[in-house]
C-alpha cells in the first residue's frame, strides 16, 4: 500500500475556494495510486472565527482575572483543528471522495499528559490502516493527541506539522507533503531579499537550523521526528504542487527517484528580530552568582540565546519583550550590566561550511564592507550567527545573500569563498 500524508495549513483551508484546491491535491494523489491521509490546521489566522489564537482569547476573556485551566485551555484550542477536519472531510465527500474526520486521539496519537506542549508517547496505526484499506480518506485534526486516560493534549506551536510527520512515520508513508502559502523553503526571507529563491533540496539538519534561527515554514520538532524515522518531507504551495522543497538526508529515496544533495558552502540565511543583548560584569570567581543569574532567568521563563561566558563578563540575548523582567532580576541581584536593545540575529546555514576554514572571515568581511557593526557571534558546525542592530537587518541579509551567490542555481557557483 502506497501511502502519502498531506498536511494543509490554516491558510490552505480557510475558505471554500481553497478547500477545493485541497480536494484537487487529494485526487491527484489518488490518481497516482496513493492512499492519502490528510492532516489539517485550524482555519485562518488570529482574528478569524475558528483560529487557535481566537479560541484561546475567548477562553482567557471568559476567565477574567483568574488563570484558565490548562486542561480546559487544551480542550478549546483543539477545537479549531477539529472544525477544519470536519469541514474538509465534508468537502471531500461532496466531491465524491469517501472521507472521515478524526481527532488526533481517534487517529491513534497518544500523548504524555503535558498540557499545551505535549510529547507523543506512541502512535497506534490500526484504525487508520483499516480505513485506508476501505479506500477512505481520513482527515485528521492536527496539533493534538490524547492521553491513555482520554485527556486531550495539544502539541505546541507547529504541532500540526509534527502530527503529519508522526503519522507518516507510523504508517510507513512514502512521503509527507506540507502544503502552505509559500512555494517552498527559500534562501532568505523574500520580503527582505528580493532575489531569494526556492531551495530544491535540503537536509534535515539544515532545515532544523534554519527553523531554529528564525525561518518559519516548517516547525523544527517536525523535522527532528522526520530525521529520526528517515521520512521524506516536501514543502509545497497549495496551488503549485509541482514545485517545492524536498527535505531528506544527503542521499534520499523519494518514490521511484532519488536525489543527491548538491553541496554549497551556505544554503540559506535565517533571521530573528526583536532581540536585546545583555552584558553582565562580575567577579571572575563569583560562580555562585553566575549560576543564580541563569537559574532565576529560567524560573521566570526567560529564554536566552547566543550565550558567551568569560571570566569577568557574561553576555546573552533575550527577546525584547522579556527585557523588563530581566532587568528586574539583575537589579535584585545587585549586578552591573548594560543592555543593547533593538538587535537582530542573522544566521548563515550550510553543510558545506563543515571543517572549511575562512567562512567566518568572509561573513565578517562582507558586513564590514557595508560598515555593519557585529555585536556578538556564535556558531555550530553548520551555522554562523551574528548579532547586529536591527536597523541593519535588511542590508545584512542582502549583502550576505549576494556575497555567497545564493540567487545562483546549484552548480553555477558552488564553492565560492571570495
């Protein structure tokens, strides 16, 4: 049995015209001999009647000054996907495609009981397989599962992507198709870089790094699951099903064909705006205070990034929205510190930079020529991140994109370090 999992985001199921496009994608898969399993997100975005954030706000407003129950919050937040699933299943039936809507729990996704950010403990495929053998298209509500005790859990942001990949892995699907409102994963944000292009093929590691560093096309947790189970993922536009980005290992079989990931030094550039840099001065031997700083930031649910620790100076970045809480903590501890607000992180990602000297030098040279000040750097074996002033973000992205020839198609200028 050839199975394909097709996930459609909230903007892909938001109105009847778009849902008819979803029907076409399902019918195309059937015409090629596949048994499709459809996963849907909540319809629309914040402010739309059935969007997840709209339902969440409804619950918060009903609670007034009280804290909403996490259990009840998960129940209402799961409703958006369930509404989408029922409407999409009904649309398929109306077009002559036998279909059935299921919640995540009914589809066999078993969660750990952690409300709002549950992990999947197990997947039980028997019910889905029975429906597939009966030539029914199952439409699964994404973003959710159910505990062994029958409690509904949501999977956190990007949970519908994760749902789709879990189903793909558990059903032995040939691939998972993620349909969205963009044509694939691009070399940079096209809103800021005019000549950004679609990347044909990406490895799991590259996509994870791009996602963690700010690219928002697919959730990194979904990619991690795909990598663990070696599931091919294709990101496509709803109305252009032929194009897209294939995500897999460096050599990966997709259907009857295979691709070999062409090696470039830099594959893509991601960015994260709205950051602040915090630099703390303290005595070199004051390890207890250093530990207390990080423990109190964690207790206040403040996420820190780009951490640099020296004997007498500790620096890191935070979201600007957490700045007031951070300064309050540092003030109570009596620490001397300074803050640089209005920052952004720019990250260049690519397997080709592994063990290759000179990449950091070229990144710095390119930005220095544009008189862009680098406040801090960080790196891994396939990522170099730079903290800059947010006012320089657009110029930085365009400069690096041009410097590493990312608008060129693979093979045109593969290993340039000029």
